[in-house]
């Protein structure tokens, strides 16, 4: 028998109702698909990266990052599954191969969605003037990633023929029970996102909350830490911070200042009229100070009272105090020059002779 006839006879052998020829065709399809995948992944994608690398970092492109995320197991299982469609196999083997390819597709689908999520968050972060904090991005990514993997797990179970309705119901009941148990933690957690995106304050801002005041030291997921002026650290829950009134002095573009002083009743009217203009000029000559008004306000119990309002063009408390100190000293100098006396609490006792 010739070699050709031996080959023909060999091709007539059957495996699971498939001739050797059909098995070889399936093997050829497997190798062909695998080869095409290799060419696509390593040659075509490499050339695309090379062409665009002169203008932009190829690693930053979404399509190249997605392709890089798909590993060799995906291409191998895909090639096997396609090849098995060309031969006749027992039902159990077809079912197993189908379930495996579903698991592989879902697994790499989730990995691709993770890449898209990371890419989208970076793009949004680049467009925003204020960057999203790394801690916030990590929390958001972990929550979404957990949701993706849970959804993928349920999808696989559903395709494997399991009834997931009872499982979902169990998750719902467990979720409600857990929700009640950690209600306070969840409130602080969502308040953390409210603080981050609404930005009522940032790290380093000087804020007042009720009777407490200090600089924001750390914004955590559950609580915020404030360094008080006395030195101690205040720890306040995020829920409390989002449900109360906050004075944020860092947001202040300029500070409005009002102060009063009094002069004695024996001050001549001529000098009383000069006081407002004198005080305004003093304020106007000081850097970062802007006069608003100065008035003889009222007759006090023991003094003629003046009220002065001016603006400081900074939110720095130390600068404000330096300016106020300079104003006080210059008013004192001007009054001494004009022989105007500041009032202080006095009582005059009138005695009648009978």
C-alpha cells in the first residue's frame, strides 16, 4: 500500500463521530485563529503604537490599553471554542466549552471596563480645574469595581443555569439588614463625597463650626480632623459637618471690620467734626486697608461714640490684626496731636445745697 493510500485510510478513522480529516480541519482553524490573534496583538498593534508615538504617548490611548489588557488565555480559549464548532462532540463537552468561553469573556469584559473606568476618571480629572483627590478616586474605583465583579459573578451563574432570583432576594435582605446596622457609617461615608464634590472647605482652610474653630488638617471617609488654635485636634463626623453652618474664612476675599471708640464730652464740636475724616485718611494710607465709613454714632453714658468700618484685602488673620494695630496707634498719635481725649468710664456726682 502506497503512502498516499495510507494517508487516505488514516483520514477515514473517526473520533466521536468525526473523521480524522474533520479533526485536522478543526486543528487548522484553531491554529489559524491563534495566528491571526498573534498577528493582531503583536504586529498590527505594535505598528499602530509606533506610528502614533511621535505625537502622543500610545500608552495613554484607550484602544491600546484595552488590547494590552486582554491576555493570551482569551485568545487560546477563543480559538479552541471556534475550532470545536466544526466537529461533532458530546453534548456535555459542548456545554463545558460554552460555559468556559462565557467565563473567559465575562472575566476579560470586566477587566476592559476597569480600564475604561480608569481612563474616564483621568480624562474628567484633567478637565476639572480642581483635581479629584487620590483617596476619593480609589474609593469610587473600588465601589464600581466591586459592583462590576458582583454583576459578572451573577451573570456567569445565570448563564450556567442557576436561578439567581433567590440569591438576589437574599442579597437584598442582607443589604437591608447591613444598611440598618451601619447606617451611621454610611451617612458619614456619603457626607464625605458631599464634602469632596461640593467643597465647603479644603485642607488648610480656617473654619468655625459652632463654638469650635481651627484649620482643616485631614478629611477622612468617616470624620474630619481640625487643628484648633489652642493646639488640640478636633475630630468631627462628616455627617455633622454637612448638616451644620460653617464659617470658612479661607474663602473670604476681603474682611469687613467694624470698631468703635469714644471721646470725652468736653471735646469741642470743631474737633468732633474733624475726627471722621482723620480716621478715614489714616486707614486709606495703610496698605491693604480700604475705608468705608466713619461716623459720630451716639451719645453714650460717659462718651461721644464713633463707629468706623473698613475692609482688609486679605483673609489672613495676622495681617488683619497688624493693620488694626497700626490704625489704633495712628489714631492715638493723631488725637494726642489734636489734644482729643479718649473717654473712659466716669461718674459725675452732683450735690445740691439746701
